[in-house]
């Protein structure tokens, strides 16, 4: 037989191993997050200094993008395309592939004790479909007319009539991304249902697995209607149909010609938001899962209210499918249907609060280890709290009508995603980095990254809440200047944007730049530590209880060296024995080959005991 | 490295991996077609009076296609049981019939599409009265009402023509053979008119013959001209999208079966259980496609 | 996964004579369903020529016949009759979500001013 060792291409590029694919997803999505960050920096610059050439990168912009970036200035059209693509890239190419593609792919098979995902080849296909979709999105910047400019929500009739080819690329790329998501979610669900090791009952699953399981169902069932909607919009653009084009459409003062009419822009909104709302729960549920893992590990005690957490995740999953039209309160829907959605939206806040409460109560009485992941996890709690609380006025129709499409909304959802999900992602990266690479990330750089990001994110998004309440609308390429009190045509007008509100644009722009700067230590830390970081002292450096830590470091192909059996609940910290899958009797540990390491590690922990709770759980061998 | 439950079933679920995966995929497909059906209902309810065509689709052909697809579903199920019984020959024969049915379905669909592409509607600047043009009697609810659009086949031009292409070609007029009834008439109105005609006897027969004679329309009187293509209106947009997507699924399923039947047949020698399972799982997809058509046919063709 | 016996294909058949009997019964069920579907299709087309007073009656009859045909295909051809609870649960929730999308999207049309007269 020839050597079984696959070549570099087979091992690292076209791999079917879920760990390699997870890392591929992580690196690709982090790169896209960086692109989104750069787009955001340029946008904020433009808003603070409308009509000024962008410093440093202005020349490059002009040579890359041509006329829309003439003289290094960001034209209105270019600003709109940056805005649309910032949203699209961050959500569909950045956060979702990271929290679902990367974290779920790497950790779910490990945490259920499986050797790999249920369908490894399908997994590889998912990644490459994602990559192709991402490339199409990036390429769309360079096609005639530029990238999509009708917002990440791509509302018709604008999205249909706008002459930019980028819109077609956007729609095609979305079909690739949706297919990738569908295949990935099928993989995760089948893995969790079918490949759990003996002893791993449903209520013994780590909450992270539950959160990814529910997320997978949301992706599976909510994406297809948007795919249908995207196909219809493609038909409108390419085949001249009128799915979304109503009768009597007037374009630039002239009646639209060549259209049959008879369609409805509302149809797109329903189909889009049917996905759009579950999508935001896709963004937050895995984050809550990650935070749960980190908090359990760093408080050295079981999570408070495991059953409540699971029940709430399931409730969120179900309810998220029936709240979508709270994004459509201003479309002229009648009071009956608005009332329905208002009710369901308010109800869905309850399971979210339950989850946050369980996590906060988990801190009580814990022996808290303020490691870098724990800092991010703890910060997640109040930050997501602000995001969630600012969402409450948006659930009610009467207040939403005033706040819709204002900067308040932008502040609200960024609080949830940026110091919310992204902080959870950072926590997860710092936490699982030692298992994936066998090395620790540098702690000092981690703390620097944490504090800088926390302060800057609040400086960016908190003012936005005030801007929105002050009347500033979103998607305005001049930063609201045309509606401001300073604008000559608004002399003596009531309700124009005050100077205070306009000046916040400057604060936000500088904070955005600082935020980008504070990511540099993280980027450096990430790559440097992967090759030259301090090596881990054991397979389980955080002394965690879940299954993914019971493997060699990094886990080999096939993950576990032998059959696993689970005896306990997932966060069995500070009980008799610490690991979820540790064999209960010390005598049999000799037959359990690779646990020898763990036993030795336990003894060395006892020897270096600073943590009293841990000392109690080491059994005299 | 072995992944468990690829062929043997897991006790607590009673399923093997691929089956769970396929059912999940079918759930997502159900949402996809469900969304398209919702769009169909949404657009139909929101359509203006007289703008939603009725009776333009060929029902016998559609019914025949339904029976073709149902037959293929049967042969797929029979082929799976043949495999379970170890009979490769019968499996092959049944699958061959399945593929024939799939090809027939797609072929008939293609013919339907092509027929639509050469079937025109002309909207007029100023209406024609059916008094001047008795051939247009079936275009108005009561014999005298003026008619602002004419549907039928046009002599001498190919498919996909529009007013713009007509003007470009320099034609001054078109000869259109009007259909017996305009879609603006409801099914009830059409039935009533047919009854009235039959009671006219020989005269009625002559009138019917005249109806198929052509009407000459000057290009200058035409406000808009379109074949029954997606851009004609929301009905055809929905029709083509829904049936087109369905046809793509039929094609995909057929290709999967063909792959399993020929290149993939090696697995029967190495791992017959897994081979049988792959047929079962693809069969699930095929039955789902049949299911979609079972709803599509009445909703689009009949309602 | 291949076993050691000379003809894996035969082993499937040989594995259960009783299994083969059960499969033949299954095939008879398939043929019965086929007959039912053909009848259902004929009914569907025939229904086209019957004129109901209200649109909702036409729609209901059409959907009931279609649902009956669909149930036959799902239960027998797709083996759901053999009782796979997880699949039932999945299909139930899918149905609920699809119905919600359908119902609320359509309902939103009727809550717009001046609408709702198309069904009457």
C-alpha cells in the first residue's frame, strides 16, 4: 500500500477534515471582517468630512475604482455602495461564516465526541461555495456601475432599476452563500442528531452545541424564502418581469416604460425579512453559546439554569420565525397585523432576557479567573444588554415609526453585533486558540485589545443612539449635513439636526479609527502566537470539562484516540471529577490510554494549587 | 476513520445519516417552494381587475405531465424495492423508465414553453369594437364591448417579438389570428358563451370559423406587444419561474439517478446497502419534486 | 463496509426471505397508491369544469384533493408510514413556518386601505 499521508493540497486546501475547514472558514471570514472594517473607516471619514478627499487611501481608491472615487473623494453613489457592501460583507461574509462556519465546524463534532462531521465532503463543498460567493461580492466593486448600492436590504424598485451591475453580482453571490449555509446547516444538524457518543444525552450537550443546533435550523428554514426572493429579483433585473414593480411607477419624473407592472415591493420586503429576522438570531445565538462555555470555565462552577438556557434557545428559534414584519412597520400595514408582530416581538425578548439572566447569575459565587476570554465574555453581558434594551422601543409600532431608519437603529443593532457577537467571537478565539494551535496567545496584548475595543466601541455606537433620537436618518452620504442647522437653506427651520448631533460624527470617526488601531495588537497576536506563542503545558490548559479538551493538541484526524463515553452534565466543575467524559474510577484509567496525560495534569494542578476548588476534585490515585 | 450510521440506522432515531440529511434538505425546499407559492397568491390577490389570465394554459398537456411524473414516482419506488430484494436487473429497468418519464416531462414542458413564446398579446391605443371585427367576439364579455387587447398567434413572425422589434423590422401591420376567448373573460363567462354558440347551430359553426380568421392591425395602433413570456405580466412571470424552477429540480433529480445508475453503479459491488440507501434518498428527493407538481398543477393550471 | 461473503448483493436478498415477502407487499401498496393518484388527478381535472359560487370553495376543493394526493405520496412512497418521529417533528415545524409565512404575508395585503375586495 502506498503511503496514506495526503499531500499539502489534499491536507490543507481540499481537506474534508472539519477542523481544517473550520480554520479555513475562520481565516476567510476574519479577512472579510477586516474588509468590512476598512469600508466602515472610509464611510465614517466621509460622514465627518463630507466632500473631502480621503487621506492616505484616496489615491488608491481613485486608481482602483475610477470615477466614483474621483480626486480621492467618496461620491454619494460610492458611499451608498460602501454602505450596502459593509452590511452585506459583515453579516454574510464575516460574522455568520465565523460563528457558524468556523466555530460550529471546528467544535461541534469535537463536543459531541464524533470523528468528523456527518458529511465531510459536503462540508468542503460548503466552504468553497462560501468562498466563491465572497469572491463574487468583492469582484462586484469593479464592475460597471460598481457594487450594489441599494442597501444590504436591497429593496426594489430601487434595487431593480439602479443601473449598477453590482446588484446582479450581489444576487448571484447571495445564492452561492445561501446554498453554502444550507449545506452547512444540514451537516451540523445531522452531526448533532446522529453522531453523539453514547452517554451524551440531549440534556448533557454543552449549551454551545444547542445554540449551534438551533442556529442551523434557523439557517435551514429561513434562508430559502430569501433565496426565492433573490431569484425573483434576478428575474426582474434580467428578464424584465414585474414581481416587485408596481403599476404606475414613476422614475425620475417619467412613467416607467417597458414594465408590465402588477407587482409589489412589499413582496420583497416580506420574503427578505422572513430571513432577515432569523438572521440576526443566527448572529447572536452562537455568540451566547460561546460566552456560556467561557463563563462556565472561568467561574469554575456549573452554569446557572441549564434547562432554562436550552428552553430559551429553542423558544428564540421558534419565535424568531414569526416576528419579521417588525422591520416593516412603516410600510403602511394596518393595525391588525402590526399588533400581531408587535406582540410576538415583545414576547421574544423574554427568552433573550432569560439567557442573559442565567449567564449573569452564573457569575455569582464563582471563583472568577479574569483571563482574556473571560474579559470579553463578561463585557458581552452589559453590551448585549444595551443592544437588547435599545431594541424595546423598536418593538413597539408607535415608537418605531419615529425611530425607523434613523441612527438609533444603527446604534441598536451594532451594539448587539459589535460589542455583542464580535466580543463573543474574540472570547472564543482566545479561549480555543490553545486547543487549535497548541500555543497560548499573548495575555498583555489580549488585555490591550480588550480594553481598547470596549472603550472605542462604546464611543462609536452610544452617540449614534443620540443622533437617531435627534432625528438623523441613516444612509445619508453627507452625514446629515443637508438637514443640519448649519446648512444655509435650513436657516430658521425647526427640527433641523443640531450642531451637537452633527459634531458627534467627528467623535465617532476618531473612535472608529482608534478601534481599528486596537485591532492591530489582536491581528499581530493571532498570527505571531500561532507560530511562536508559548506552548501549552497540557492538552487542557484551561482545565475545562467539555469533550473537545479531551483530545491531543492539536486534535488529529479522527479526533479521539478511542471510544468516548459521557457520564456527566457538561459543566461539572468543582464536583468530584472534573471532566465530562472522565472515567469515574482511577484504576481503569490505566486502560484508558490517553487519559494518563490528564491524570498527570491533575496532579500537577494539585501541586501548583492556587485554586482551592480544583484541589478538592483531584482523587487520590 | 469511520463515520457511524452511514448505512446502519441509529436506534433512537431509526434513521441513517443520509436520510436525516435529505429530509432536512426537503424541509428547506418546502420553504423555498412555499415562499414562491406565497408570492403567487400575494401577486394574484393584489392583481388589478382583468389582469390575471385564466384558461391560457393547456390543461390536457398539464394533466398528462402530471400522470408522467406520478408514473416516474412509482417506478422509483419499485426500483428501490427491487434493490432491497437484490434484483439489480429489475432495478435497472425501473430506473430506465423513470429517466424516460423525466425526459418526457421536460420535453413536454419545453414544448409548452415554446408554444407560449409564439403566442402574442397586442394592447391597442384605441379599442376595436367586435361589431367591426366579429372575429373578436370571444374577446368581449358581451358581444358589443370594445376590445383593448387581442390575443392570438401572429402570422409570419417568430417568438419573442415586441413592438420595438416590429418597428425595427419595418413591418406596417400584423395579421393576428385571435384566440377563441380572451383571458379577461372568466371561466364562467367562457362557458356561457360556448353554450350560447352551440345553441346557434350552423350559424354558430360559421361564426366559429370566422373567429379563427385573422384581424389586421396597423403597427401604429399598437401600444404594447408581448408574447406570453415572463415579462408579459405577473401571471406568466410566476408561471415561468415556478415551473422553471420545478423543471430544474426534475432535471437535477434525473441527473442524480442517471449518475447512480451508470458511473455510480460500482458501489453496488462494494457496498450494496449504501447503494440501496443512495437510491432511497434520491428517491425521497424525486417524490418531493412530484409532490410540488401535485400542488403546482391545480394551482397554476386550474385555479 | 463490504462483508466477506462472495456476493454482497445476494446477501441482502438472502438476509430475509420474510423481508422479501414484506417488500412484495410494499410493492403492492405502491401500485395501490399509483391507482389512487391517477384517480386523484382525474378528479382534479374534472373539478376544473365544475363551477363553484365563490372562489374560496374552488380553492378549498382543489387543495383538499391535492393534499390527499400529497399525503399518499409522502406516506407510502416516502416511507413516512413506517413512523419516523423525528421526521414528523421536522415536517410539523416546517409546515408551521411555511403556513405562517403564507398567512401573514397575505394578511398584510388585506390590512392595507381599500383592499380585500378581490376574493368577493
